[in-house]
């Protein structure tokens, strides 16, 4: 019932693996976001794309690599992650100007 | 950088009572003031928002009030129900597109 779809729902990966998280929205929103959320903490902003261009990178380590192939899709490529990167990764989108975030259900990532 | 503080961090009320959560921010350029509700194991969802040209907004049992001079805004929930139990986040933002969340308030409504 969410308008922002994230896959996979769960992901377990080793520290040497390469994986990707995917996010899709068809609301015509031109801003898309990646947030990281640890248990009992608020969502923490990682990246913002505006009109398919990276506009904000909150000093995220290079082992996280975002990509926005088109206005509906947002990916997060993962490589050489650490166990402390285990968290819920939330994708969100919003309309132009300051407007509400629409979140996906998230990907629960575990790094072993 | 921006500083966002929420109080209280936890709040326990009896069903039917009112609950108030306050959010204080530091960025004077902030012009959008939303509140999100996150139930356990679920995604955050917008419950109410207000823009800087308005002092108060109400939607049934939920209201938000804004004091731009003092740089704070508050969430008011009246006639609380058990299904209001959740974590509530404020996320004041400006035209930069950067929404930074407060630390959250865990609301427990006891039946």
C-alpha cells in the first residue's frame, strides 16, 4: 500500500560482497532521498537527488554509492560494508519545493 | 549546522488524555515544519505539517502550532487512543531540501 517501493525487504551480506538496494516511485516526484535508521534512532540523511542530480551528500563513506538512473528510480550500491552499517535503509521521495517525504518500507540490511 | 531538539524523549499518558511534544530548531531559514509518526517496524508517515506563514493547523484530534520567533513548533494530540502509541519525529526544513529529524518522542497511550 506504499507508493514508494523498495527492494529487497531484507538483505544479509558479507563484508566483501557487493549488493544494491533499489527504490522506485511513480508519483512524479523529482526529489529522492536515502536515509539510514538504526534501532531507536531517527532517520539519518545520507543522500538527496534533485532532478536526477546528486544535490546533498552528508559525508557518507564511499562504500555507499548512490545512483539515480531516471526520475523514478534510485539505487544504493554497497561494497565492502562494515557490521556497523547494519540498519534499516529508507528511501523517500517528495515533490518540488519543501513538501512531505513519502517513505518506502525500507530494506533491513545485516552485514556479517 | 542545524540543531533540532525534541522534548520529551518519552511520554506516557492515559487513554483520553492529551499529549504535547515540542520541537526546537536553530536554522532561522526553516520554513516547513512536519511531524512524522513511526509505528514499530513500519516506515515514518507524515501526520501533519505547517508552513511558516501559518501559526496553527488542526486535523481532527491532531494540531500543530508554530512560534517562528522562538523557533519552536509543537504537536498536540487530544483524546489519545492506544493506536496513537508510536515514535513521533519532527523534521523542520528550509529550501535546501535537507530534512533533519529530531531525536524522536516515544508516546505510550495506556488503555
